[in-house]
């Protein structure tokens, strides 16, 4: 799903670059949104990894609701 989303974003960016009629501001906003989306993916992955290590370290504490 992530790969499909990235491919879609890349395609839409290429389309925007192709049409010079779109003004600079819209392009800037689009790239900023895409960057936010990508960092979001990275943050989720990092959170998952942290949660996993926490689970391994604190496996004594059974009732921790870590469901990430």
C-alpha cells in the first residue's frame, strides 16, 4: 500500500512539473504535504521498533497495553 501511495505521489508530482500553468505556491504546498506524509511513515516505523524493544526489555510487565 505504501509503495502504491509513493508511486502515485511521484506520478502526480511529475504531472505537476509537466504543466507550467500551475503556480509555484501550489507546487510548494504539494511537496510540503508529501514530505509530511513520508516523515509520518518513518515515525510510525520508528515507534513500532521502539515498542518492540520495550516489549523485549519489559516482558516482565505483562499488563502493558502496547498494541502498535
